[in-house]
């Protein structure tokens, strides 16, 4: 290829690029500016060509981070340096740029002195704004969910408080009457139902009294093994298999309130057993992912319908004849109090997967 053909080729490539490109000589002079660079930075080629980077951009307030990328490349001799930085146009508009810069060197002769540097940038303002908006919406949604949970908890406490005395009285008098008239019809039914209401009151008050976690270092692997050893005779007696897979390092330690976490996992395991009346398989897995420890409890039970799924963590939501519906509300509160969260996925007639996520920050008593 002839030299001037090469130049035409390079010019065409530069003109068709969506990324802005500026080449800077070793004296700091901008000697190549493509059209995308003009558009993104809102400077014409004439305003930049032959000028020093500092001469143009250092004077523009609000561009400290943008300029720092160039300084970092110069002082630290960085190759392929990438950073997302704010940029302020001459008219004062704020943009977010993804910048890539690198030293320019003679590819044919590595020993030759550096020719200068090249700066590539891309306007990601729109993407960034959308991401920020999405984050805001997520935070808002989480706040609404928490607010709803708090309101439901308050309602549950209020109702339990109101029925505690009447229910104790009904139960007490029914028991006395039954003692005096053992054959009186329906009295046993009244007593049975009064006991059930008393249980509900007790469950709600247990929920209200859930203590704040008293965390201590805990080896997750042995802790989970202990929990499963406790449940395994019950599972096998009900024709259910149990599988445990732990991909955590042997000495992985978390700061937990063992009693409370055992209670939360117990609630999930008991629900799984109740969903597999005909037998099935309970699989417990644990692993580390993105700074969190995940404990997955999976069953092959009857599953949860799409209609029920949004409500299963609400106090008093139960699809069981004798269920109170406080189990998952309690498990969720315990995990939330450990700065973690519970997710659920379910398919009717296939099974359910509950995933408990706990922060895995080691050596952090608050985690
Ligand atoms: N593993 C599971 N498989 C299928 N359904 C489940 C499972 N876990 C929970 N559910 C559904 O979520 C509902 C709420 O569970 P939760 O533990 O809060 O209450 P419960 O088990 O009904 O009563 P209890 O308060 O006695 O535990 C259950 O009634 C059931 O419909
Ligand atoms: Mg339950």
C-alpha cells in the first residue's frame, strides 16, 4: 500500500469511529483529533489542533478527574489505562466518559523513544443516567417492601395483643367447663380452637421478641453439618433423601448468631419437609459468590404457585390447614438482622429453592 493510501485509510477509520480519539505528542501537543472527539468534547478540531492538553482542559473547571487520567498515564507510564470520569463541556454540560489511554510507541522498534500518547473516550452519560435511575428505583422498591413488612408486623402484633386476654379467658373457662361436664358437646372443639389461637399469639410474641443477633465466629461448614445431622433422622424416617455439598474453604468463618441462624435454616428445612409429604430429596449447598456466602436449600416438593409467591414472607400467610404462617416471616427477619437476604424460586410440582445470602466479610464482627 502506498503511503498516501495508508493516510486515506487511517483518516477514514478515524472519521468512522464512534469513540473520540486524540493523539498527543511527547511535548503534550494534540496532533490528531477525530470528528467523534470534537462532538463528545464540544471543541472543534481548530480549537484543539496544535494546542497543549493543559492549555485547553486544565482551565476548564470540573475536569480534574478527566485531566488526571492523562497525568496518570504520563507519570505512571501506563499502557491501556481505563477509567470512567465526569467531563464538563465548555458550555457547562456534564457528561460521563469512559476513557482509555495508552502510550504511543513504535511497534517496529520497541527501543525507540515514546512518540506520545493516545486518548480514546466514549460518552456513556445516557447509560450511566439509566443505571443511576435503576439504582434509585431499586432502593425505592426495597424501601416500600420494608415499609410494608413493618406495617404487617405492627398489625400482627396489634391483633395478637388484642386477642391474648380474651383467648386465654375462653380457653381457661372452656377447660374448667370440660372438667366439670366431660360429655358436653362441642366443648372440646372450643378448647382446641382456643389453644390454636393461643399458639398464634405465642408465635407472634416470639417473633416480636426475636433478639438482636449476638454474633460470634462460626465455621460455616461444620455449623451446617451439625444442623443437617440434627434433621437427618427425621428426613430419612419420612422417606426423604438428603444431600450436602459445601464448596467453601474448610475454615471459612462468618460472624453469626448460631442459635438464630439455626432457627432460620430449621424453618426452611421444615417447610421443605412439609412440601415433600410423599418423599423426595433435600439438597443443601453452600458456596461463596461476590463477597457473600450463599446457603441454598432445595426441595423436590409440591412447589409454590405464582400467585402465592409474593406473599410467603408475610406474617400469617399460610396454605397449610394447621399452619400459622409465621415461619418465613421469622426466617426473613433473622437473616435481615444479619445484613443478609433470602431469595426464592419455585416451580409447582417440581420443587422450591430458597437461597440465603450472608455477607462474607471475614474479621468483621459487624458483618
Ligand atoms: N419449601 C416450600 N415448598 C412449598 N411451599 C412452601 C415452602 N416453603 C414455604 N412455602 C409456602 O409458604 C407458606 C408460608 O410458610 P411459613 O413457614 O411462613 O408458614 P407455614 O409453614 O404455613 O406455617 P408455620 O408458621 O407453622 O411455619 C406455606 O404455607 C407454603 O404455602
Ligand atoms: Mg413453616
